[in-house]
């Protein structure tokens, strides 16, 4: 995807059950008790790998079945919606199903400001696992379709309007994930996040990568879903900007109300 995510009355924090002293607060999307870090890292690696395999593999399959670009994008986006939803449902209770360094960093930032979330140590484990998983997923998809295992993409995506699309796609994703957390509706994340990504395939000019790990992984395949290595840094930079914009929107829209007098 996974991959592949701040304040209302009641807030997400106030709506959660009280946490016993000395225990570790669950990350958004996770359910207590927290799994061992190695299990969570494995979930992030495998989940991101499968997400990229879905994205790249469905893109290859689509181009082999039809030359109509619209149908190719429809097939690619449909497979991604179903694949992402299933992965979030399956792995969310283990790691939170981030599959996305921007989501992980955003959760760390909210935890620094008093919310529940990952620690800096966990970020240092999650992010490399997501990137490694994304690369492995692209290689796996190429292997399944008999393509060269590693072939740098030649699909240039450096145009300014595509970079703007990545800001919009990523900001919307962060607004959705953390808005659901603030309103205690994360149980809807599998459907909501998958639906948003499916829609963003079509309403953003960039087809909504919205994920630095997935962006890196897709550079390793010269197929429908690929991105040229020269375009990767621009996409990642705009995704980080989108993450900041998304958190700002969460803080504005879900602003904590004043206590009743």
C-alpha cells in the first residue's frame, strides 16, 4: 500500500478506555495488548510488501489484458482498494497497519504532543521495514509476471501538477486517519482508508502514491505503476509536505472544545 493515517468533542483520547499506570498506550489502529516490536515490524514489512505487490502486479496484469489506459487504471485502482482494505483489517490489530512512513511520523508527532502513538525507537524500526517491504513487493510482482526482477522505471513523474497532486493526496490521507482517531471511529479504517485511496487514484493528477515507501518500491519496476528514480525525491518531499498540511487540518477541524462552565 500498506501499504501505506486532531480534536473533537469527544476526542479520540477521551473516548478510549483508561490505561493502567505503567502500561503502554495503543497506537491508532492497534488493539491492546501491544504486540512485541519484532512482530509489529514484521507486520509493517509484510503488509507494505503485499500492498506494493498488489499495486504493481495489478498494473502489469491490466496492461497485458487491455491497451485502454482508462481500463488499466480502473483495474489497478480496484485491486488496490480491495487489497489495502484486507491488509488493514488483518494487520491493523498488530502494528496499526501504517505501511507508510508519513503515517508513522505523523503518529510519532501526535504522541510527542500527548496523544497515543509510536515512540522514536519504533519509528526507527517501522520506517526501514516499510521501505524494505515496498522494494520486496515490487520485486515479487515482477517475478510473478516474468519481468526482470529489478528494472528502474522510466516513467517520469516530475511535473509540477503531479507534485501538487501528491500534497493533496497525502494531506487527505492524514486528515482521514487522524480524524477517525480523534472521533473514535478507527474501526472504520479498513473501509475508509481503502475507499479514499481508490477515489484519490482518480481525483489526483499523480494517481495518489501518498506514501514514501511505496514510491521508493515502485522505482524498482519499469511497469505501469513505476516511477522514475529521478522523480522519487520530489514525490517524497511533497508527501512530507502533505503530511504536515494534513496534521494542521486535523488540529484545525478537530479542535478541542472548551469545557462546559
